[in-house]
């Protein structure tokens, strides 16, 4: 039987660096409250094995994006992060303004104008058991990494979607952005297996829920823009912003209304358009639903208008942007 040697620290780090080589184009920078600083070495972008986040999934997170050197909609994300912390009986490790500064400094250290940012708040270290009270936390980790949008010929690539067979999380967990994402990962595996881009859960009442990391919306035959209420699902920051911006289309007569409302699978099947909303997907038009074409298999006009509104919301004149690279 093969025996494994105990390594000296230098050898351990050398092997770890070799194993993590080639990741500099994926992982740009990481802040850790355990060090109080930022590293740009992917080999050092680690979370301790005794952190409850690593071995229990005990923590919450947010995903943000930096576009053309500016952070988008950061205040909405930090408010949701704080709600998620409260949802698992935990406090943010620092005030919003300090956390925003940490995020900006981490992006600057990564030196990429366009990137995604993962903010993780863990219960903390010092406990391999189940009891959160034994953890020395909370701890904060901020990671800047590669942003890959669904772009095709300069436009967001349309998508195929279907109903998921993975059971939806109970509302108490679904409405908190926890780090326990096993059901979400299973949904993505299901989408891959079925050859579609997204699968959408069904909630306890038989209505549409959400995707693995995305929200869904539909355009009814009566020109109503509907999204599932954030009661049994996570409140999507992009979906919420798109719904707010869509009020402009209501005012101009393009839409009859834009609101949260239960959506049955039958309504989705009869929809004029179907939309996917998310941090990386923005507003993506669904051109195939459950194997059948939507809008004759082409992106619909309302999806284009919503995308334009959201894109304009990311221009330098928008108050939703926090400039980082000046």
C-alpha cells in the first residue's frame, strides 16, 4: 500500500502552486478577513477546511459584476447580503461602506475592468462539528474572477429552457442566498443532460419558481410582463431592476403592466415571450420552452427593449454604478 509523506510547508506550497497553475486568467484577486489583505496568487485563494462554509455550507453569498471599470447595483446586492445573513442568524462582518471598499480594492488588485465578484460571509473557523455557536466568525471572503457573458454576434445569445424535476427548496431556504447550492447544481446538471440552457423549478403551489441561478419572466398574450413573486424564491437583483425599468414600457403603452404574479406552466406554454434574468445573463430571450418554439423561435421585441433598458442602466450616467477604475 502506498504511503503518503508529511510535507514541509515550503514543499506543500510548491505543490499547491503547481496544482493551481494556469488559473490566473480565471481568478484575479481574493480578500480574506483571516489575513485582512488581498492576494493575486490563485494558489493562496483558499478557505480553511475548518471553516463552516467549507464543510457545512454554513454561509451566505452574493455575486456582482464590474462592467467597464464600474461596479453595478452594489447597494441592492449588499442589502440582500445583509438580509441573507439575518436569515441564518448571523451579522455582516463590517458596515456596508467598508464592505463596498473591500470589494472595490479587490477588483483593483485584480486589474480587470470586466469581472465578476463573489462575496462570501461564513460562520467562521475553529469547529469541525455541526454547532454554529462553536465557530469563530463571521469571516469574509471576496473573490474577483472572470466574467463570461452569453454574447453571440454582439448580442446576448438566446436560450432554450424547460421545467426542472429537481424539487424546489422550501421558502425559508429559497429566499436566503445560502452557500448550500446542491439543488442548484443538480438543476444545472439536469439542464446539461437534457441539452437546454436553463431549467426552471416548480414551487409548492404548482407555479413557476426559478432557475439554478436565474429568475424567469413571461410576456402574456395581453402584453403583461410577469415574474414569480419573491415569496417561494430568491429575490433577484437583476429581475427586480428590470421590473422597475419596465415601468417605462408600461408608461409608453408597450406593456399593459409589469408586476410580480404567480405563473402557471400553462401560462408559460402560451407566453408570447419568455425571459431569463440574472447577473451574467442580463435579459436573455428564451426561444424554446419545453421543446416548443417561443415567438416562432426568435428573440422577441420586448426582450430587446428590456435589454436596452438594462444596458443603458449600466452606462456612466447611471446612479446604479460605482466607479472603480478612474
